[in-house]
C-alpha cells in the first residue's frame, strides 16, 4: 500500500509539471495561477502545495526535468577534457541547437524560460536561477576558451571572461531568436556557422 501511495504521489507530481508546461507556455508564468495549473492537471491546489512550496518552486522543478541546450553543451565539452576542447565545443553547441529544434519538451521549456517569464516579486527565485545558470555557462565557456588558446599556443585578443560572455550571448541569442520565428533560419546550420565565425574572430581554429 505504501509503495502504491508513493507511486500515486509521483504520478500526481509529474501530472502537475506537465500541466505547468502547457499553461505557462500559453499564459506566461506571471499570468498563471496555481489554481490554473491544478485545473489543467485535474487536481486541487492542495495537491500542488503538497509537492511545491510556491509557483517559483514549481517552475524550477519543471526546469530541472530537462537538460537545457547550453547545459548539455558544457557537459559534452567536459567529457572531452583530455582532448583539444575546440572541436568538442563546436560539436556540443551544434548539439544544443539540434536538441532545441528536435526535442519538443526541451523546446517548450526553453521557450517558457526565455519568453514567458516576468520577473515580478513572486518570481525572484526564478530570476536568481537564470542568473546562476548564466554564470555557470559563462564560466564553463571561459575555461574551454582558455584551454583551447593554450593548446594552440595563442593568446586571446580579449580576456577569456569577455570572450566567454560574448559566446554565451551569441548562442543564447540565436536560440531565443529562433524560438520567436522558427521559419526565419536553420538554427543548427546557421547557428553553427555563426559560432565558428566567432571563434575564428578570437583567433581559434
């Protein structure tokens, strides 16, 4: 009986997160109430508060269910730590673009995180999460660019932190703009070329 109760609780939690994805995407995060999510999930507000502290906690749990594109990219590069990191970085960024295009849940959650969030007081924890993740991406790119420059015996034309900020802004901006209008350009092909051009501008090849 206890096992069944636990399975039921996990199923309810998953249903609430599925509903949150749908409703956040349709209405925006600030424009969605916990009651909206409960109704969409076929549960009660009490069920939400059993699993989540508040809407920001539910949002962050929704984000935790997927590996967002740039997180996936950095994990891929870290796996190639003993080799030249530049080919691994290029491949990883292309993979991030491909996952955005091909995986519906990744695409949906990334769109919510970039276009459907308003930083009102009740969502301060969401803003803090975004800032923390951005800092992690920049630090990861900084380490990769420094390793690549060192391996090639070159000096970056700007500090590695500045180069990393630019790379993060480029990749993140390409994904955000593609989500606004997927027909505007081929994210994987055009995005990959843009990243390669940026890296060549840093003197890395």
